[in-house]
C-alpha cells in the first residue's frame, strides 16, 4: 500500500494525473477493507485511515492538474469536495494521534494549502487567502517552537509560502507578499537591515536580485532550446527532482523544481519581489536619512 501511494506521488510529479487516479481507485477498496478488518488493532487501523486521507488528497491534486473541476461544479467529484472529505477524516483521527507528530502537522498543512488552490479554481479568492494563511501559520508555529522542525518539513516551505505570496501579490498587498516570500527564501533579515539603512545589506539585496534575473534568463533559454530540440512525438514527461531545502544556487539553475515548485516560477517571483524590496528599502533609508539630516544643528 505504501508502495502504491509512492507511485501515485511520482506520477503526479510527472504530470500524469489519469494514471495516478487509476491507482487511487484500485487502492481505495483495499484500504477500506484493511481499515474495517483492523478490529482492535489500533495501529493497523490508524495506518489505513492515514493512507486513505493521503489518497484523497492526491485524488484532489490529480483533478487540479487536469483542471476538471470546471466540468464538475456542483457535483461530488471536485477537488474541494475531495479535500473536505479528507479533512473530515483527518479531524476524526486527530485525538488518536500524538499532537507533536510531524506527519499530522504535514497533513494539516497540505490540507490547508490544497484547499486554497481548490478555492482559487472555484473563484473564491478570499477563502483561498484564508487557507494559505492557515497553512503558513501552521508551518511557522512548528518552526518557531521546534528548531528541528525544518529538518522534518523542508519540502513544504517553498510551496506553502509561494501560494500565499503569489495571491498577496496579485491582490496588491506588496509589502506582505515580499515579507512572506523573503522569509521563505531566507532574505528577510537582510531586507530588514536594508530598511534600517544598512548599506551592505542593501548592496547584498541588489546582488541577489541581479543573480535572480540572470538565473531566470538562463533557465528560460535552456528550456526553449530543449523544446526546440525535442522529438515531437515523444511523450511529455516532466523531470522530477526530489526537493531539497539546502539547495545551492547551482542546484536551482540545474533543477526543474525548487522545493517542489517549478523553478521558473520561483525565480520569477524572486525577481519581482526582490525588485520591490530594494525599492522599498531605498525609500525607507532615504526618508530616515532626511529626518536625521534635518535634525542636525537643532
């Protein structure tokens, strides 16, 4: 059963949702039988329940990849309905699971994040923003309370903060978007120093911005060449690279994904929000200089 779930995950990463759904449909009856036959074996029953929840989440992911929810509006088989059913199942077993379990928190973050994506598909931007905020708050609380939390949940960092930052940017909340994204990219401390007038920090931000622009240009050129040289009748299967939190600049240039998110999208958001962050810091620093200069001699 764990092997099948792993295969489903890999298929989704390779953008093959139909095959993933077929595996889920075949696996679900087996997990239901395992759950119902567990009797007094609480560990066995709990394992089956957790796998069912993951299967429901992956099913929602598959529908989102196919953008089929538009054809099922008002019906049962929408990504949002799958997520709500999975969330209901998760809520039922929460009292049975250790509250400090990284698996429990991981599922809760995934649930909130995926709910946000499904709500965007259904046109509910306000609800989506609330779900993305919830996902980042859950992740942030774990990281602030447990220094080792990042070792267990590294792959959730970029996808969770990417969605929140992107919807904030789209809705015009630039400062909050930049603060959220720079936190995930580990540039927030540098930005805060630049805002306070630290010239070295501002220079570092400018350098990071320049690198991001160059990286984006190189990545897009590489992808264009790959498309032009590809065989037309070859099956389109995306490369999957296991996400790594400690990714170097070189890794980001070579990889198609950064923390599980398309590298081009990540770097594009870097470029946009770093440009805003630099402009914001320059204005704040200039205003602070004028205030201090105006007070000289008084």
